[in-house]
C-alpha cells in the first residue's frame, strides 16, 4: 500500500527531478499524477520506466490525494496550494511563499524532521531556499557539539537556481563569446553571466543586502536556532548546476578541525572529501545528480577564538529543492500519514 501523490509543476527542472527522485527512492506510491499549466496539457514526462501525461492544474481536484509536491512560483502557489490543502492533501511547497509563515513548518529532514508534525495547522510544509538547505545540513551536527554563535557565508550559486531561463542565457552567451555576431545581451540577469560572476541574487533591500541573503539569515534561524547570527553574500556564477558555499563558523566552545571532520563524516546527508592535495575537494560539477551535501577544506580559523572554515557543495536541484521535498514526504509518511 502507498500514497496518492501529485507533482505540481512537473514540466520544470525541479518537477522533473521530483519525479526522478520519487522513482529512484522507491517512494511508496499507489497513484501519481503530473500537473502543469494548461499550455503544458498532454506534455509527457518520465516517472521511472513509465511515461505520464500532464494534466491541467487549474481543473484538477485534489480530493482524495495524500501529498502534493509543488514546484511552481509563489504567485501560482498562492492560488493552488490552499485549494489542495483544503481537501486534506498535504502540500510540500518549494516556493518561498510559506517559508516565513509561523504556522507552516520549514523543514530539512536531517536537521529538524520533528517540525513536520506542525503541518496540521495549514496542511502545508515549506522547503527552504536551496542555498540554505545545504548549509544547515552542514551546520546542524557542529551546532549540536559546540553551539554556533555566528556564520559568515559566501555563496557561488549556479544558474539553474534561476530555472531554465538562466541555463539558456548562460549557454547562449557562452556560444556568443566565440561566434562573432551572435553575442547575447543580458535579459535574465542584470549583467553578462558567461565568464563572469554577479554579486546579486533576487531584489535589493533597504539595508543593501539582497533578498537571497536575507532568506539565508531568516531561514537558518527558523530551522536551527534564532540565536545564531548569520551574514551572507550571495553570488551567481557561470555554472549550470551545483551551488557552492565558503562558510566561516564561530562557536561558543572550541572545536578542533579533526573533531569537526569526524562529526561531519558521521552526519546524515553529508560526504566529507577533504584531502590536502591537488583535487582533494569537491567542485559543483561533481555534485550533479548526487544526493549528498559534500564538505571539503575543513580547517581552523586562527583569527578568532573558536572558528572553523569549510567548503560546502550540493546539487541545488536535488538537495536544494526536489530531494529535500521527497525526504519531507518520507518523514511525513513515517511520522504522520497512514498509507492507502
């Protein structure tokens, strides 16, 4: 016996990954439906060795369905998530719409699985921002040991975080650099992304930070501990898939780098690749298609009393979005829902 599962936004990058991961992890499913906007009606998507034809989200009745994984923008989510939730279907939402709602749990299963229990207030569970998700997986086991006071993080975020449009712009601009007369002006990003980096993700706020940076602060506090101070600089880089982060952590208690390495090796969802030699670390291209959050370059920060530096890499379409949503569904099934 399994669940009746809807994947909303099945034709997008994250929706594709959700279907792929549900099949890979053999999530217990009795029936699955792929939903998208009307213009994608009938579009075929893969689910394991099966092919699904997309149905029209606008006309779909969620009554009798157990779980809906949402991978659409906030505006559409605002319309359809409450409708699905009102029928008794539990919504796991990948947009930013509900992340800061006090009545909606924001969950990374390796970090705060128990928060899933709060879904009953609105029948909705939120997925965090992709850059936050991989960071808190790395921070949580260290926080449990030595209590984190402050985090300084610089991100190197791939264009897939923007969606297909970002991937296309990088690809077309890269070709245009080498083919005279085929230069492509920026449209998705404010400046050229090919062979460049852009210290600007999402809109600017009054204090000079961007909303992406604010998200990392607010979400880390909600998921882990409101006492942790976080400051972030988020940068878009010319990488197709895979987010990287340079993280500096200040603890209340001393934590030796060797102990930190051992703690991370034993932590769920993490693989440590940390050799002090050429290539003894993980880069974003090596994370593509993988479940793990990779940690490298673990070392003491001698400029503060209790500091550690590390490098954190993950497939943002997986742990940062689709995988986390499926893991939330797994926890929901284990803790809260009855099968079929």
